[in-house]
C-alpha cells in the first residue's frame, strides 16, 4: 500500500520535478477558478462585452511586454526567488479581489496579475529546464504540463459551484480560495533548491539586465543562435496557442447556435482531456523516438481534425474530433519544451524561455482576435477552425521537410 502513497510517487518522480508539478497544479487550480470570475467581474464594471474582451486581454498584453526581461532577470537573481515572489503577489491579489469596485482598480489588478503570472510561469519553466536530465527533457515537461492542465480543468468547475448561489459571496470565496492555493504552491516552491548560482542583488541584477544584457538583446541573440529549430519552436508555439485561445473564445458560442449547452461543456472538456491523459506518455515517447517526429504527427493530426470539427454536423462528431485534435496538440507541447531544453544547454535559459513565452502570449492575443474577425466576416463560427486546421497542415509540411534537428543531449 505504501506504493500508493507519497513515497511511491517520489520513487517514480524525482523530488524537484514533483515539487514543481505540485506547485503548478495548486497554482493553476486557483488560476482556473479566478479566470472563471474575472470576465464576470469585468462585465459588472463595464456593461460592454467588447470592452470586457479588451480588459480580459490585459494580462496577456502585459506578459508579452515583460516576458524576455523576466526571463533574463531570472538568469541573474534565480528562478526560485522570482517564482516565490510571483506566488506571494498572487496571494495578496486573491485577498484583494473581492474589494475591487472601480474600473481603474480592476485594470491595475489585471496589470499586476499579468506580471505576477509571468514571474511564476517563466521562472517555473526555466527551473524545469535546469533540472531536466539529458534524455528526459520532454518527459519532464509532460509531467509538469499534465499537472497544470488538471488544475486548469478543475478550477473553473470549482468556481462555478462556488458562485452558483451568490455572485458577490462567490467572488469573495473564489479570491480566498485562490490565495490559499497560492500559499500551498508557495510552500512547494520554498522546498525547492535554487538552480542559479548568483551573488547579484535584485538592484544590481536590474542594472546588469539594462547595461549588459540590453534588456531584450541578449535573450534575442541567444534564441537567434538556435537558427531554424528556434524559429520552428516560436512559430509552432504561436500557432498552437492561437488555437487554444481561439477554442476557448469561440467554442462556448455554439450554445447560442443550436448546440445543447451541456454538450458544449463536454466538447470544451474534450479540448482539455487529452493533455491530462497523454502529456506524460507522449513526453516519454518524444524523448525515446524523436521530438520533431511527434511535432509533425501532432500538427497533421490537429490540422485534419480541426477541419473536420469545423464541418461537424452532430454533437457526437464534434466531441470526437475535438478529442483527437487536442491529442495532436498534446503531442506538440511536451516535444517543444523538451526540444528547446536540449538546444539551450549552453544558453541563458531564463532569457530563452522569455522569448518562447512571448510567442505564446502573442498567440493567445492574436488567436481569439483573428478568429473573431473571420467568424464575423463569414457569419459562421466554424470557419475559423477550418482556417486554423489548414495553417497547421501547412506548418506540418514545412516542419517535415526541414533538415534533421541536431542535439547533443537527446533524440530530437
């Protein structure tokens, strides 16, 4: 029976990876809950759906601006410190959420929320790259991604239950829950060992980031040295996060177009479930058999089934195609993280992750925006899914004909 307890888990998963994954789970559980109530809070303040969309996009816009700088800063002051500070800020934001009643205060909240979110995500990813051993880079990303996706899947459900009886009390309790979960994640981070050996104080690090690293320049130059493989990672990351943003923006609208609302919820869950089920085994597969192969397979699988999703005429078909399309996306995510780790062995990993995260944030902004424009132009929300599928197939062809990616650490 002990094998079913924590000792058994620790024997299968190294302690640093276990702690990072637990921190990711508790944080994304709270984060998913908060993201459920933020649009509700925004609509109550604005009474305008277009402005709600703009305000909700503020965290991603802030993230895009500071991604590379945060990554470079973590190379100088350490991952654990920034991870810890980001979670500590989120604890206070969770406590403050119920007391925000004005639009300027809410905008400020969203700005700080976006900044703290990147302190957590970039530091966490860079830490993962630091601790991932050669030959297991995608496996490590698969474990952490699966833990995060479980949190994101459960969080909105929990928030929905909390706000069911009373919206104002529900938002208050969701904020308190978020603060509590961030505290648990913070404890997990406290137990981690710092991977960056540095004697720089925070102020000296800022000075060096500006004077020596030229803020973004060093990170950009480090990423540029990855050549075609680096460009492939950025473009693929942008495309799959555009897909993710588009799915979450448009799929719920099927409820207004004759699809049963319960079925819409099931379909949306199918766009998450494969990450939970397959991230770990697919990460292991990528390490053993090649990351580029799995990226190509994922692009073709997602492309074909997103097109079929767009042309689906029944709820059952939509459920099936959503599941298979997301299985393709689950092939890609751990492969990209592992590939970037392999290629960045002699680089400043924080800065490299910052550039990678910038491509991700840009996708989350552009995906819903372009999807909405296409849907409005054709007066049909299914057409953006078809366009997205075609783009993925084209990227799959380009990736297939690229020369083999050379890596000294594992199968690429």
